C-alpha cells in the first residue's frame, strides 16, 4: 500500500485547481481520475477540424472569471462577442414588440426572485413567474432547463437568487475550447487516469485509506471533487459512512443539459453568432446558436425533462428532434444542408450522471453542508459546493483552490 500526503479524487476543474494550490509544496500529491481524460464536465473534441465543447462552453462572469486570465497566459483566444441567448435572430416569429415583452418578463421574474430571497423563504422558482407575463412562462421555463438543467418548479429560489446576484452578465467564449483550456491548465498535475476510487476508509487516526481500480493508497488528507450524483448513488463508499454528505448531495441533484452539433454545408444561409428557439410557446424546446465564432455550425442545447426523454429514447433521438424544429423555422430544405457530427448524453456518462448541480426547493443550504470538511482530513470541492458560482467551471475552480489551500495549511502549518 503506497503512502502519500494528499489524494485528490477527480481531475475536473476543482481537482486540477486543488492540485495547482498544492504545487510546489513539499507534499506527495496524487490526483485520481476515473475517466481516461482530465477535465470532467469540461471536454473539447475536434470534429472535421472544428473544436467543439461537449461540456461547459462559456466563461460566465467572464470579467471576474479566473479562466479568462488563464486563457491569456496559456495562449488561448477569448471571444467577447455578446451572448444572444434570449433573442430570436431576424425576428423568426418574434418581432421587436415580442422581444421587448420577453425582456420585461425576464426582468420581472429576476426581480421577484431576488426580492423573495430577502425574506429567506426557499420556494420553487416557478412561484415567482410574473402573472402579468403569462405568455412568456413557457420560454422562461425553457431557459431554466438550459441554465439549471431543470424546469423552474424544481429549482430553489434562494439558490437561483444567489447565482443571479453574483453573475456579472459578461459571457465570453474560448475559441479553441473551454475544455481544452482546462486540460491545458491541468497539464502539470500529477494525475492517474482510469483510476476510479471505490472506497474511502477514514476510520484510522493518522491515514485515510483509498481503494482504487489500481490498488490502495493511504493519504494524510483527501480532497473529494466528484459529482453529487456519484455521492448520492454511493458509488464511493465511505467508512465510517457520511450520511450528512449523502443527504446534502441528494438535495443538490444534477440537472441535465445536452448538446448537439450540426455542420452546415451552406453556412451563408445563417447569420453568424445568431440564435433561435425552436418554439416560443413550449418549455420542451431547443436553443440553437447559429454559427458560433462564425463557424459553419449550429450548436443545439436541450435540457430538463426533454433532455431526459431524448436520452432515454437512444442514439439519434436528439438529432431527429433538432432537425425537426429547425425545419419548422427555416423550411424543410435545411435538412439536406446540415448533418450531426457530435452529441452528448451526460445522463449516461460514467462517473458523472448529469450536467451540473441544481438545489431542490428548500435545499439551498445543502451547498454549505456538502462543502464542510470532515475531521480536518476529508475536504470537499466542486461546483456543487460553491455558494454563488455553482454549475460553472470557475465555481469548481475556486472551490478546488480553497480546498487545496486548506489542506496545505493543515499539513504544513
């Protein structure tokens, strides 16, 4: 059994940041990753020479996001073209009057959620849908499925308010891929891939024992950065058990948002950096980014119950759904000019089982409970433990740095 100082479970943004915080210290550190790659829910692939982000793709709160600075330091290109998620390019059944009405509905909803949070009552976010803007309720619900992976009736209003108040509204992109950036950031980390941790025994006084797919380790401290779905499913067994962590993880389930990329054979027919919703009167609809970065692509998002149903329907279901919606907007002829090249199914992804955490109504406080260390030897990090930047890579990064610094202070004094 190999003895080390620090074991970090998971090589996503949090685990890599924890390793960075410990770099240079006189400590033997190992990052144990169950997958055959680093990055976790940040993942860039190349298809037909095009970099595609299958995981996180936006530098949210980019003007304070540490990955914005890291992108420059590592030679990546940050594209500051404004996001147009709430727009319907060229009208497309949504004229200027409709756009103004939707903008007012979104502002009224956001203001109501924040005002409700001041009373410290944690309700389903759907309770704050503005009745005077009922026409736009389905679209607001659809946007929730992209933002949280869950419809508004499954979102904690306190959680949503915390994110909304912290978000700066600056949303930029990494031209070479956000996943590629995070992988480059973690290039120097001491990572062992294909090494799932199955048991963490913290019953001993001096060392924590970790059983993995590649043998057993004993560490003075452990940083756990796995998804809440992994914790709630008990995919890692803790001895003694940590029921409070399981309860917290269950209150922070992973929502689901999936992507599909379509390559365009006739890209000139679509506006660069445009956007359309598949439907405006139904929450079960896709969000379509037209030619991001000016590339010959359409980037499709689906979330919530729709994404789950498409995942269960099997391979090709998402592509079929997206092509049907796009044909309804642009005409049936577009079917011949676009073809799918990549799609995700995060629900079925091993060692993840979803997209990003969303607190259930009444469970906003579970983030703090999940982040609390155990016996000053088990530390927890990841986007789900962030009080305000959950569901983001930079939120994961910040919690990983904090956990790494806490371990460093504890072991080195």
